[in-house]
């Protein structure tokens, strides 16, 4: 009976376009990051803005080393009203490395203004995007640091007043959509501080490995995380049953800085350290990402099976106290394949302790050896699995049943049983 296909299918990548922002001396001072659904140059994303921002954050910024996207310079991130007021910007650290761009469609209501003031108090920079009229600025008084003027769309009679209002707020002036050398010269003459556009550089697209969710777990997580009282046990069940969510929650925890205070060996520790507010923010981001659509992937199911089987094998070997750690390590053991990067790089992004790190990098310790056994069973390597089981004290006769139970549980969560 063929339980699973032989070849895993890697998740499709996502694409991040970046365009440099320079000062008057042409020194690059930051990069605007934009979600793209194609690697082709010049192909913009014309879908839902919330989904674009959510995917940029969940599949690009928060699960990647920011330095690899921006060369260590600040990242400029567009935000719609719903994403801005959700508080997800609080997941971005350190604040000095981010400029939050308030899109031109965002109205200056009380929630928006309060969020902008809060971001500035936390030392984020806030930019008003695509400004073409001076009357955009007074309602945002005290809520911005930078004004981005659309050079193509602004009327020259408005430009002088925009500059006056911005200078009154001691804000920097950035001119965008500077398309030619003449545009650049004119913008310099107007006294702009920062410049962006084709006259400087066209956007370049970077390919990032993406880990999307398997199914409806994002909606479950959102429902639980936004309940009046957070049920941490229920959150853990949802997250641990989806390898993509496990990886993302761990990387988000690492990005937020909360989990850096203490490396973790169990998912529950990461969730507790992460905190209720951050969980709610992540749940919203992931739910928005889900709106873009995702389908079950064999490789994610396989990693879930590895986690479930590792958990069972730990208990069968008399190491019940390590069962949760084995579940976590087993689930993460496929992330190098899913992300298309070395395991050393995967581990660097996660707030995991030395026991889980050793398990993933070298297969060391009881956790590493348990995961090695689980993967040998999955691969049908009976000689290696027999030796590993004997070393761990796992009864060989119990292994087939444990494996079948793990497969069936994964199938129950993520799809109908395969035909025998």
C-alpha cells in the first residue's frame, strides 16, 4: 500500500520588489519593499492591498533576515488602514529599521491618528504616501515624520504649500516617481531631502521562499486569538497541527524580540513569551494572507507526520517529558526543504534552545535521535530505523501502529485518505 507520494512538492516562492531611496548626495538611505506575484521586472501587483501587505510581512519581512532584503538599511512598508490599525507594525523590530507608509487611501480618523502617534512614540518613522495636495497634511499634524510627494500627480501650485506645511512640522520631504534627469534636477531645486524613482533606480525583484498554510487553520487561529479570553491550549493545538503556522509563529516570536529573552524547547513556551497581543496581530496577518489562497502541499503534510510520529515515539521510548519537544523538532526538520535554504539558516531565524538546535543540525541527543528514527520510518529505511529504535528503547512492534496513527491524523486534518 502506497501511503504517500515519493517526491515532495516545494511551496511556490513569493517575490519582493525593492526600490532604493537616496539622499541629495545619492547615498542609499533605505528601500521601499513591495509585494509582487511575478518575478518579471515592471509587473506590479494589482490585487487587494491588505493581502499584499500581509503577504509581504508574513512571507517576506518577518520570516527573512531583514538585512538580506535591505542590506541593513531601513525598510519602507506600505500599510492600508485595516493593517495599520491592527497593530501588526508592533511585530517589526527594531523600530529604527522601519518606515511605515500610510497609503493615500487611509483617512485620518481617530484610530489611524492614534496608531500613528503610537508608532512614533515607539521610534518608528511614519510617512504619508503619495501626497498630491496640501490639505492632506493638516489632519495628520503631529503624526508623521516624512511626506512623500507624487511628482507626477502633484500640481505645481500645490507643491509650494505642501513644502511649507511639511517644513512647519519639521518633516523630511521625499519626492517619488522622479522619472528623468530633468525631474531630478527640478526636485533638487525645490529643496527635497530624499528621492525615489526611475531616475535613481528601477525596482528590482528578489525571490523569497514562501511557506503558506495548508488549509483553514488561519481562520481557526483568528477566531481563538480574538476571543474575549485567550485559550492558550486551543491556540497551541491549531498551531502545532500546521507546520507553516508553527514556523511562522516561531519566527514572528523571534522577530518581536519577546522570545529572545529565553530560548524555547516547546511550542507552548514560545506562545506564552510571544504574548496575547502579538498572537492576535499574527492571527490577523495570517488570516489576511490566507485570503490570497493556498492549497495543501505534500511536503507540509510530511513535516506534520514527522512531528506527530516523533511525539509518539518519544512516549513509546519512555521519554514522555520530551514528547512536545520532539513534536516541535520533527515538524521543523523539513523546513530546509520547504524554504530552500540550509538548516543552519533556518535555525538562525528561530528562538529555539540548544536541545532543539542540536536535534535539527546534527540529530544529537534523545530529541534528535527520535526525529531521526521518525524520518527513517517515513523513508522506509527499516535497517536504520531498527538500529535507532533499539538505541532509544522504542519497541519495534509499536512503530508501524504509531506511524499509521500519525499518517491518519495528518490526513484527518488536511485531506481525505489516499486510496489503498
